[in-house]
């Protein structure tokens, strides 16, 4: 097959609509008779609802209805489900609107439906809720203390689950015979995703057909449909159509089934009008699922030669007030299983306590468990290297899993399929000119300037699979992907993918795959996604699964198309099927390339079926469901170089080098863009971002004024390179690239800052590394 | 109580009666149906709603429609002329300066304002000028390249 599109840095086919203002996001949609919903949200983190008075709001001109949680439950609405169950886990109900108690600031207590957005907001202020405030707790460790206010009666000690992985006794034994051990206490602070498009939902009910349509900002519309229909609202699944059109960024936060889309889908039938809700940014802050929020004690043990003997990790994971859709999986199977990193670690033991608090629910946010694991591993590697007086790069190199040991079985369940960790490290060291940089660092220190070099040699597990395995670990879903390829009579092709793009560029990258495989111009290919009305059941996009799982599903369907087309071509060419070659969009008999049938001619014959192989069905389309054999394992080395001003504590990133290995790259332009964005979010966590709750569990950082997202002038330009170790078990040889940057960058930047602060004897500062924190640490160190 | 306003948007004159509290962004999106201008935060931080008002970039979530009475507004829909993309639009496409596309209209119009004032900005000046526009997807790397592309193209054209 002559490669024409795969690997080419094509500019994106979706861009013309976005750069001219012709994208279609949920809030851009309108329907005749549309009315608007405004949510009445709790100002308290924990309170009993004594009464809700709707009267004043109902009297307000333009108000159509006011509903409470009780109204919904009385009409049969059920709890929002949790899609990942762990043994012995507590699963308290989570109704779309609070019924008796509120358990976090921002929880919905009532909804106002009115003729326009402004009126709905006005009337929401008129709903009078009588609360009896109760004591609240926001911090995961404090929630575990005796006497802490309980979030749910079902879990009086606030423990949702206790989970562990690895061999405890073997690990304890490794620590007993260790030459040297180090211990770090790390807070992986809570983050708020902040996709720039706020979540939105619009629902319409047709009483004549009993059908619902929901337009929602979703990364996985079929998952939304299944959970809303079968678990929450009791709508027959085939009577609910979910459409997720252009979506303005997700980063995990648009995976989950939230109260708001549930409320508008239910309310549209009640009021007999289409209903729309769009989050205001303050609502996004208190209601989008948050990320991270771990408190961890981690230890590493080495022998006399500096080879790792074992790792021990204890983590408190704050889950928030309710279990969001995939919450239990994130601090367990997506975290503990990654603790081996790129290293040969004979034994690991990790225990995680999942804790309820009076805060917004926590779930997957870009990287989801894997950045937390990488932060633990890479901080430990740095602290140990410094303890041993070894160069951090060389200490890592010494402990890498060597390339000849793959497939490699870690002590924490995963089997890595492939890797060449030293290759990526060497390339990164070369790009950054490591030796010179260390010399420069020495010289600058003499002049009172403190630069630091930080490493992050990360591993990622993405395209989580296979379904049978994830099912045995608690997933309530399969994690395959679907693709329907429909060839039209003229040879044009429409592909319906179960993946969903919200910035990742599927309309381009997937079309590159299709055009190559069928030997047709890319203009002849259309990629359709995000509509349960036309796309086969799909699992959607998260966990960097679109290329390895979604892309592979498309390849399977293309193979079926080609097989059938070959039969038709053989008939037309009056040749045996096995003698027919397909190349560059043409079928011909081996050795006779001048006598051929084009793909388009074959497609037409598939629909005419006049001159046709006996017994073969007409038509040319195929659907596939691809269930991967394993995860894919991207890896790489990121190096950050920072300059810390000891007088102000301000960190400036001087250089950022990323060498990633995501296997074969479909479109380098898109892949690099994914890496850039990931790095920005990782740097955001290291230096800027963090949710702040006060002692009453009020969210203090609930606006973009109070929560520091990275801005253009906070970031450097990035130096991107890669190595290519193809994934051995999927047909494209691709791995995921969407989360690598976020997984790697946080640890690289923190390690760089700590490296810069070495002369002050500062070993660790918790993120975000704000100027104030660094300035205080330097002052304290100087005073000591 | 509604008041009359006359606003020229992308060269077309619109006369409407609006509530005095109606934000310009809602006037553009919901009254005129031009949905290319986005709302990302409604507190003037994110910049998704940037439009040009009498040639200058404004955050249209912080301007009342009545304040735009008599003004000339350009939104993203009005930037391309005669089917020809503006060099900034071209730059964002060529340099992959967008992913989800939600911040893009505001980003392009904020960059338009910069290039009017400073036709040959350094990377640092581009980053400084765009600090009022959040992008969560690109890490800004390719946005800077896109603006540089447009600046060069505009200088050649001038």
C-alpha cells in the first residue's frame, strides 16, 4: 500500500468552520418554543433542607415551572449510577437534585424554567430554601479523623473504599534489607478542569412519538444515553437520542453523566417545551467533576548499588461528596497500576483509601490517576538520586527496564508490551545539551542565579482494555470501540465512529487512515461522530483511546470492505479472487495492472448488483467492534529548565523539552498539538492551579480570577521530539498521545524547581509552586 | 422596558428593541443569531467573547448592547472578505493554532487588535497581548506561531 496520508502533517479539515465562526456547540442551538433552565444551588457545603418555597419564583413573569428534587424522585427518577464498582465500596445514592440534604456547595436543590435566560436567572434568586447548616469537611485526611462530620449515613467514617495492590510482606521485607530508603509526603492538589466551553444541555420531547432528543456536551454520547435511559430516567433506550455536536474541550470533565442533563431531559416532558441549560463559569467551578486531590506518603528502597528494591505508597484519595461516573477507578486501577513507572522494581505495595468529603465530586481529569502516579514515582526518583548524590538522569537510567525485557510484567498487574526508555532519555539529553547545561547551572549559582533541571521519565497506560479484564476489575462497561464504514454507490465514504472529538482532530486523522486504506482522495471521506441516532453504540473518547481503539475499529471495517470489494472486482475481472490485487484504489489481476476496476466502479456495482457474484449480498458497508488485546504504553522523557528568582520566588520556565513515544504517528501536526496542550495543563498544576476550600468547605477558588489557568505569558514555547516504538498489538501500531504531556510535565517542572533550590537545602514544596510558597521556603531555609 | 438600538454588525445595520441590561454578546448570539462569538466565563476573564467595536477588541460579555448603539461591530463571521480568509484565520489553520475551536474566534480578534497596534510583534509581545484570552487546548505554542504567520503575511501585503 502506497502511503499517502498516514504520517503526513496535514492541516485539519475541521478548522474552516471554527475559524469562521461556523462551529455548532450546544449553546449555539435553538428550537422553536425553547425555554431556559436556571439551577438553584446550595450555598452551604452541608445542610439539611427544611423547606423549599417556590411561590415567589412561580409568580415572577415569564416563569413556566419550578421543580425540586422531591418532584423528580416522586415521578420515579433514580440515582445517578456509578460505572465502576470496587469490592466492599459504599455507594450512597446521588439524586440529580438534593432531596433531604445538600452535601457540597453548588449541589442543585431546585430548577427554574422560564421563557428566557435572564428571567430564569432572576427567578432562581426568588426560590426560598430553608437550610439547617451542618458541620462540613473538605480535606480528605481530616474527613478520616474520628468525629469528622459524616457525609453519608451509609459511611459514618467517610470511607468509601479501601483498596490495595502489590505484595505487602514482600515489600516490607525489601525495605528491611535496604541499603538506603527515602520517604516523601506529597499533596497532589485538587484541580478544576475548566474546558473553555461550559457544559450545556438541551432536551426536547415529542409526545406524538414518545421520543426524546438530548443535545449535550459529552465525550461519550452512547454512555450518556445508556445511563440516562436505563438507570436514571427509565426511558426506553431506543426512545432517547443523544447528540454531542462540536464540543469545546473536555479533558475528562465531559465524560460523566451529570445532574443538569438529567434535569433538562426530565423537565422537557413536564413543561412540554424544549429546555436548555448552559453553565455559567461559576457553575462550572462547583459542578464539573474535579481532578486529583491525593495525600500520599511514598517510600523508595535501594541496595548498595543504587538499584531499586521496592516501593511503598499510601494514598488518601478525596472523592468528593458523591461518586461521579468513573470515580472509583481513577485513584485505584489507573493509579496503583502505574507505580512501576519505567523502572525495574522487584516489589511494590500501594494502599488507597477513598474518602467522601463535602466537596464537588472528583473524577477523571486529563491523565486521570496516571499523572498522580508519575508524580509519586518521579519525585521519589529525584529525592533518592539527591540522597545518593547521583545524577538524576543516571540514577533513572540505571533502573530502567531494559529494552530486551519486554513484554515486562510489573508487580502491579500491568504487562508492558514494548518500550525503549533509554532511547527517549538519550534523545532528550541530547536536545537539551545536558552536560553544558549542568556546567552553566554551576556558573550561574556562583552569580546568585538559580536555574534547575528537572526530569520526568513517564509511562502511560492508555486505550484501557480488554473488556473482559476491565470487567473483572469493576468496570460496568466494555472498553472496545465501534466503527461503521459506509461506501456510497459513487465510491464516496462515510465513517461513523464511536469515538468523539472535542478538539482531537478525528475528522482529519481518521480520514487519513480511510483514504490510504481505500486508495481514494481524502475529500471523498466524511467522519461522523457524536449522534446515537446514526452511529453504532460507541464508548467515546477519554483515556487517550481514540487512535488505538477507535482507529483500529475503523481499520477492521475497512478490511471487511476490501474483502467484499475484492470479490466483486474478481467477478468483474473474471478472475479468481486470490489473483486480484488492490493497490492505489484499483483492483487488477496480478501481473496485469492495465486491466483494472476502480474502487468507485466496484462500489457502484455493489449497489447495482447486476453483474454480480452469485450468492453475495448487494451493498458495501461494514461495521466492527474492536476490543484491544492490551493497553498501549506510551512513554518518554520530559526535561524542564527553570529559573527561580530567590528574591521574589517567581519561577520562569526557560526551556521545555519533550521526547515522547506514541508509536506510529498518524498526523504529526495534531500529535504535537496534543503534547503542547498536555504540557500546558501539567505546568498549570505544577505552578499555578489549585482548588482552595476553606474550613467550612466553601470553594474559595470559584472563578477565573481566583483559580489561575495558564495564560499565554505564563508558558514557554516547547521543544518537541519523539521516538517510534510501534504498539505491537493493534493494526495501526499507534498508542495514545492525548495525555502524555499532562502526565509528564507536572513532575518535570517540580523536579526542576527543587533542583534549582538544592543550594538552599530545600527538599520539597507542595504544588502549586507559587512565588509566595517558594519565597517563604527560601526565607525559612536562610533563617535556619 | 425596552430601548431601541442601532448596531452595525459585519457591515449590516440592525435596529432592535432590547432590555437595557442585555449584554452585547447575547445581543449578537441570540438576537442576531451570530453564534461564532462564544461565552466562556461571563466575568471578563476568558476572552472567548472578544469582538471588534469600532475597530478595537472588547469583551462583549462586559458591554451592554445599548452601549454599542451606533457602533460598528466586527465578529468572527465578518472577518473573511469575499470568501478570502483573513491572514489570521489562515495562520490559525496553517499552524494548527486551534483544537476544540471554542476560544478561537476571540483569540483571532484579540490578535487582530494587536497587529493593528503592532504589526511586527515579538513572541513575548504576542503572549502578552493574548494574556486576556484563555486557551485550554493548545498550550498557546501554535497560537503564537499563527499570529506570527499572519503578521508576516500582512506585512508582505502592505
